[in-house]
C-alpha cells in the first residue's frame, strides 16, 4: 500500500512539474516587411505543432497565448515562413523576408487585393509565369495546355499566326461564345491580347472556374475567367537586367501521311484502271519516271523539317523606396513548317508604379505590339480545299511521277535537276509555289493595350481605386495577284482594314478591417463601364497590267464589291463583395453584380448575377491537433450565377437593314436580321464543392465536383421561310455540364541537393442538352453531321452508321433506322453515334527533377473520347475519284477486291459518302514539353563582376504523340479535319543572363 502511495505521489509531482514548464504566457509584437519596415497586415502567427494561432491586425500587431517554451511560426503570402522560439519572451517583433517562390502563390481575384490561393473560397488554379516562359510556344495560351484541371486548350493549326481554343469545364452554349473572359492586370481584354503577350512578361496566370470566383465579373464570365498578372519591379539594391534568347527548329509534329510512290502508283493504276494505264501518254510518263528516277515525296517538298524559330526577351526591373518598374522588349520570329507561312512579333511593355506618399499611389502598365504574318496560300485564288494550288492539298494530291525541278540535259548526254519549275511539262500543272509567289499576302496588326490607375488610402484599411484602360488595334490584310499569272482576271489588288477600340473605366472602394483580432472583413463595392467600337472596310480591283502597279486606283474593274461595317457596344456594371474569415478557420464570400448591355433588348438589358461561397479550414481545429500527418485540410462549396453575352453581332436585338442586289439601276434594301426586343443574357448557374489537403508534408490533393446549368441559352431559332428569313436569335434551350476536377502533386524526394516532383490533373465532364425551343426535342443539321437533341450531348455526331463492307461484292452497307442493313445510302438513316467532338476526359502530367544546378522536366497533355471526321480519307482513300490525275494513300490496299474479300474499304467502283466509316477516334496523349536546364553556380559567374545569373536550357515541344487518328493532327478543334495545317514539333536551345 505504501508503494502504491509513493507511485501516485511521484506521478502527481511530475504532472505538476509539467504544468509549471508548460505554463502559458502572453506574447505580443509587430510583424513587418524586412525591406520596407511596413507592417504586414493579417500575418499568421501559429504555435508550432498545434492549431492555436492568431492573425495580426491591419497594423501588423499580434497577441497570442503560448507556452513559454513554444516555437512560433510567422507566415504570410509572398513571404518566407520563419520559426522563433519563445524562450519566455513576452515581446517578439518579427521581420518577414519576401520569397519569390511564395509570391507565385499570391493571386488577385476580382478587383481587390491579393490573396493566397489556399485562402480563395472559389475554384482557382494558378500557373506561374516561369513555367510558361521556357516553353517555345508562339503564345502563352498554347503553353497552358495540360496544366489546369478542367481547362482544355487546343491548337487548331500549326500555322505561326494561328490562335487556340480554350474551354473551362465544358461547352456551356450551342451558338453563343464558349471562350473564357480574359482579365489582364485587373482589366477585361480580348483573347488576342493574351495571345500577343510574351510569356516572359507574365508573372502568373490564374484560371477561375466557379461562380464564387467569377461572379464578381458577372458580365461574360459564364465560361470562366483567365486572370493574367504581368511582372513588375521587385525590391533590390539596384536595377536588374535579364536577357533571354532562344533558337530552334520546327518540323511537323505527326508522322507524314503515307501516299503511293511512283512504282506503287503505276502498279495500282494498272490494276484498277488498265485502260488509263495503257494510254500512250501515261506510258510516256512511266518511261520518263523510270529513266530519271522520279519519285517525288511532295510532303517532304512542301514541308520544312528544319524551319527556324527564334526569340529574344530583354527586361530591366527594379525598385526604390517609392517606385518600382519593369520595362521589357521582345522579338519573336517563327517560320512555318509549310513554306510561304511565317510570323514576326515585336513587343514593348512597361509597368511603372509610384507611391507618391503614404496615402497616394499611381501607376501605368502599357504594351505596344506589332505583328506581321504571311499565310500559307489556302485562301488564295483557286487555292481552297484539295486544289493543287493549295500547298496542303498539293502535298497529298500531286502525283509522285512529276519532279518540281527543271531537267537540265548537257551536250555530253549527262543530266541534272536545276531550278524549280513554274509549270510542270508532264501535265501542264502550275507549280503551287509559283502561284503562291505571284499572290503575296500579309496580315499586319498594330496593337496598344494598357491601363493607368490612381489609388488613395485616406484611412487605414480603406482603399479607393480608379482604373482607366484601353485596348486598340489596327489590322490590315493585303493580297495581290500579279498580272503574269494564269488567272482570267489578270492582276488584282485586295485590301481589308479593321480598327477596334475598347475603353474601360472602373472605380472601386475596398475596406479591410478586423474585429477582436480574429474576425477579418473585406468589403468591396465598385462600378465599371466598357465601351467598344470597331469598323472595317474591304475592296478589291482587277485588271492591273503591271506588277509595279500597287495602288487600288490602278485597277480597271472591281474584283470584289466594296464593303464597310461599323459596330458599337456598351456595358455598364455595378458590383459588390463581402469577404469574412475567422482565425483562418472559417471563410465566407458573397458577391452580387448588375450588368447592363446595349446588345440586348429594352426589357432584357440588365442581368443580376450573384454567388455565395464558404470554406472550412479543418486543419486549424483543435480536434486535429493529434493528426500530425495532415498539414492542411480544407472543405469548400459555392453556388451562384454568371452571364454570357457572346453574340456574333452587336445589333441582334434590333432590326437592321442592308443593301442587296440592284434592280432597274437602283440598289435594293432589305431587312438584315429580325429584331428581338426580348433578347437578354444567357445565364449559367454553377454549384461547386471540393476539398484540398496537404498530407505527410509531400502530397497535395484537390478534388472538386461541379454542376453548371445554362438557361436562357442564346441560340438561333429556325423560322419558317415564309417570313423571308431562315433564323433569328432568341433565348431558348438549356444545357447542363457536370464533372470533376482532380489535382494531385507528390514531392517524391527532397533534400539539400535533390527535388523530385510528380503532378497530374484530370477532368471528366458530362454534357447534356436538357431543353430546346418550343416543343421540339431535336433539331437536325445534316450538313454539319450533328443534331441537337434533348438527352444527348452537344457535339455528338449524328450521321449514317456504316455496317461495314459486304464481303460478297465489296459494296458498303449501312444501318437503317430499324437497325437493318441496307446497301442504299440515305441521309434519312442518320442516327446518334454516341461519339463526340468534345472530349469528356482531359488532363495533364508534369514531372520535375532538380539535382543541384541541373534540372529536368516533362509535361504531357491528353484528351480521351474526342472524335473527328477525317475528311482527307474521303478523297485519298477514294481512287475512282482521284485517279489518274491525283495521288491516293496507301490505304487503297485495304480496299475490297475479289482477292481481298475482307477489305475494310469499299470496292473501286463504289460511291463514297460521309458516314461513320470516316469517323475516327482522335484521342491523344502528347509530350508537350521536355526540358533540360543548367544554372551556373553563383560563385562561378560572379567572378565576372557583372553577371549575376546564367542559365542554359534545351527544350523539346510536341516530340511525341500517341493517337489512333490517321490524319494530320488529332488536336484540331473541329468536327471535321480537312487539310488542316498540322502542329509543329520543335527543338529549342536557350540562354538566360541576369546582370
């Protein structure tokens, strides 16, 4: 008994001692910026190893109760986290140092001040500018492919001046725009501005995907928001100069298509068209080809396997106590893989911010861009589709037994190939490149965009901000046909001019304050006005007789009727937002915005959009204190509405008139479009719920489920032809997108010398039309191989279903509407295929390895479930239509013959149609980028006395593509692929100096 008493006495003494050691004290202090000494408002102060924490007030003051032997962690976005032992101190003042890597995690959402991405209630994904800058893409948008869950980025063509298509969480509208809203440094801009940016000027790109993060932009935010922040000066003792230069070569990303060579062509012609083969002229071509060994691979001739591309970026940045600045200049030049196509872009950018005093700040951010490009000839006279005057068509269509070079025979009987021919003697075919050379065309853009702002802080936490922004460009397309050409119209000149302006004025009042230290509020109200205007003019003349005549007045007759157009539109908006968080545990956001637009009718000009969102930081709860393996764990949900005003014309709500054909010497006038005074905003209701976590200090995971429902869909309504019009615009139809976004990131290994990370993102989206106009549940568009039908996805192919080839006679069969096989083709047999042009699954995989100063990275992008009609096969798998004038593909060996009864293509005589025989799986996984980089040690380079940093790298783009698609490129964003300019494969070397 005595021993038991002694044991409990000892335990009590130990516990009491523990209480003495763990006795809490109150610690106070101020958190400031290490460089400026300014307070770091709302900095986080946490007792390490616990969920006990507070936030500093607006002046950086904090007070926390903690054990006298505890360790405090101080952190805030854009700063390094530091740990300080308490050691019984009652006052601990802390200075936080800026951290460039953490700054990348700070984003701006909706007019207000920056937030850490982890504290954003809505759905947002951030991509740092450094990840985009190393990619040898012609534009920053293309470099985003595969980087953000829920966003599909597809390059429709590989032409140097081509654009990209971007969709966030599916297709929201049938006829209206599905392009996201682009915000550059807080101001709405067109997608072309984003495409014209040098990636080296971008600090970060944030993709906003749900209503909580986009509703503040209400107007035009239904398709998501892409928020771009450009670089500005960083604090340093002196100016920093950075020079980046890249040079590389490009080739076609996919393997070239397999066409018949000379021996195969003649052998196959003899098999299927023996009479044509026996013609004396054809035998002469065969003899000449054999004599001179003519076997031209026209794809090799038309496509350059080493097309040069290069860029130079130079910037100067720095800051003083009152001013920061970033000034840059860039040049980008790319020669297309297809001859006679290239693009050059020159840019100047400046971002200057001045803090005049403690309550006044102002700045200007401006960019000037000039871009010029040559097209590849597909739109030239006689150059459309599969014409031999179209380089894309000629690369496949031209027979292999013709040489593009002149045969030069010497007196001694020897011979060699000379200069390129203008016309081929074998069949009098004009050289495609000769026709291109006498039809020069250029596209020229001069673009100015930027903003100026004035910011007042009359009271602590109160910020008044006014922003003026402008976007303007002049576009000129010039096309000439020299009189020496073979065209009946002789020489002609064509000019197109377009001028566009957009002015934006926004005013906001933001007030941040705290109550009882842990309750943080952010109130924002604002107003925004946007005015845009565009006008264009086009004219063409013919009858020019001298190549030196370049003026439109030199023509003697109109080549195309003169045309002129002008449009204007105005938006006016009012908005507000309330944000609240308690002790970094509970977050609430509420937003409302009213938008008025001149695009809509009197009764529908205004739309009200709103959202509410909440987030719970579970990892800060006391009951999570024992879960040391959970570093961060958050749940979030949001609901709200956004609007879409993406109409193809500014005047669809009012009736317009236009000129028509002449009658009795007078110009006729008629109604251009039918007015609809009730036309109003398309609305997307969005619900989002998700979780994010960091586990075991190496695994980041984010999962979000969403439901987007489109109502008042802007769509063309078919009219009875008795009205004199085929269709008019209205608010009809409804559509739903549901899906999931998943982001995973693993720090596989990290220590002083090594860092290995694997990240992946995944999106699944289900699209369904839920309502159409009137009482109709379907609307057929046979010319587009589609039918809109309730219960089916938008973009699902609707076409006759092939039932294969009859092995008995080689004729194709189809399924009728009852499922029976028939050999009689009819578009009336069109049916739903279950296959869609829009991929339901998309994502990316990123791998990064760093060993000391050596780095290696890979980025893959994939889409699954994307289908496309391969229009090229309609021609080149169709020898009865192409022979003997053109070439055909090696697929003709799959054609049915009596000796090949199991052939997968119809017999030679069979007529070909557009059906599912041409529908192919265009899913793909592509190695978008792979890079090796080496950063020279500071000790080595600083011996120069002026070089502060030096890095070299080698980058490959689109090096590998895995797909079942047999055409040029599976990435084409279309339901039909027809002679599309393929994407390019690039290998680029680069250097980067910092002075």
